[in-house]
C-alpha cells in the first residue's frame, strides 16, 4: 500500500439487504455468518490486504436499531441499520421518490461517523440509493465512489436528472466492462467521469482445483463422463438459462454428457418447468443457493468445462471461480465476460454471441472432443485469474484509486 489507510464504507445494492437475500432463501444471519466471495466480500478482503479498513453498511427489515455485526469469513464489521422497502409500483418518478424517502440517511450518517469512514463505495451508480449516498457524502465531506455490477439504466425521468448531479459529485467509478464504459460516455457526454478499470476479485489461494478423480469419486460421478457446470442465481432472463437449456439439447442423445446447474433464485419454479418441458434427461439441477465453497470447489474440480449463456452481466465472479479451479469456459459476450476473456483462448475460454444456442453447443462440442484443448485452456484460465483477478492485484488497484488524492 502506498497511501494512507482509509476506512471504506461498502454499501451493497438494495433498499434493504433482504431484497438480495430473499430470492435465494437466505437470511441476515446467513449474510453475516455463511456468505463469502462475490464482489462485496471480495472487495472487503482485497481492501484489507491493501492495508485499508472496510466496513459493510446495509439496511435491514430484521432490526429495529443500529446493530453491529462482524462478517465471519473476512472479519469485516457489518453495520446494520433499520430499513424498509419502498412500496412497489411502476418504474416512474413516484416510485423513485418513494425509494429515496426510504433511505435511512440519518442512521447511515451515524454509523459512518462512528466508524470514522473517510470514503464511501456504493454498488451500482444507476440506482436511487447512489443518489441518496451522493447527498450524504457531500454533507459529510467524504469522497464517494461507485462500482458497476450490472445495473446500467435509470428507471424514471427524475432519476435521470438526479443522476447527473450525483455522478458529477462522485470521486470515481469502478467499471470493469468495456461495453459499460462506452455506454457511460454516450449517456453522460457532458460529464467528465473518472473511471477506473478494476475487476471484481477472487481469492485465488482458496479457489484451487482438487484432484479430479477424487472429486468425481466423492460426488459419485462416472470417470469418463463429459460434465459441464454452471453455478449461481437462477434468473432465467439475465443468466440466459433458457438459451443454455436449448444449447444443451445438442447433447440430448449423448448418455455420457451431463450438464450440472447449481443454484436457486426468484425463477426456481419457472426453471423447474423449463427443465421438465425440455425433456432432457442429462441435466442435473442442484436447486439450492449454497454458501459451502468446499462443495462448489468439488464440483468445479470434477467438471470438464464451465458454461454460461448470460444476457446481462456486470463483472461475474462465478466464471472466475471456475477459471481459478482450472476449468475452460464457454461464455456469451454479455457485459463483463468479454473483459474476463479478453484474449479468447489465451485467457482460458471460448467467447460466443448472446442468444446463439448453436454457438454455445458448438463450443461445448469442440471441448468435448479435444481433451488437449481443455487442458490448455484450463491452464490459461488459472493463469489469467492469478495475474488479473487475485485479491492482491485488485487490492493494489483499489488502493491506487482511493489514495490518488493523497499522493
């Protein structure tokens, strides 16, 4: 670390944290005690490694006073303030106003002052909470930063007006997606935005492959099967699961091929019906959102390839976890993924176009029939993660951003 230590308040998306937790059937205690990884806890670990002091600040429906917790995996303090969701409605100006009013600014100010925070980093700048935090940051004289994780549009005209002022007062944006950086230049041509290209981090020391045969034995998988895996939230449109299922139909008559999907989300019922309607006997869905990283490492170690058919992404961590475990990746060109696989095969994967199930199938077939290619891409994937996405690499980049003023 080159600059002074900063106490950095990390604000995750959502009026309340339950907006993120409810669709994956987790509670506040799970968030504190069991969850790890992802951009939020990855940032916390990277900042700690760089010598800074992160503090996670969120609102919750499950507390009636400011509550002090500590994240089990990273030791990061978590300040939980009472909050409520804005009443749902059309994405119009009235809804935006309700969301602004729902922000517990007084409680946020209290915990920021008590923790001695001298920087705020918010998830998503195209979001009403960002505008409220911009106001709070100006009042407290604290620099505000924000990161892009997939939210790329305003929801009403009044947000468009407010967002101009919020972005103008923002010290810096963290945007790892080239497509999003291009969108920003067109959406806000009159603003001089300070944009840093910093990816989401992953603990490359923890995410390492286990011995493949042993992993398959533990999971009771045939040694000679071709196994493709995907893990994360079940969001059919954003993650393109309908496209993935259609792509996998190319393997419907291959008894030694298996697609394994691990995760749950708001679309569980629809996805169950989608799989039923597909008639595919060689798709296995483990329908729970697991916080057991050892369990996920077993599956990633046992698989031959990771596949994602996403339509919308920010900078996804799930493919990075697979790459860290030495898996080659077949991925669509949704935002963020071309940045992860910037050099194609040299970065560890095959990039295909969105909404093209036949291209996904072709990529999987290519890897199915060429073990040497799988091995070469797997080595490149691991190397890519170590060099660009490790906690040390991302922590150093965040340090440069946060301490640029001091230097």
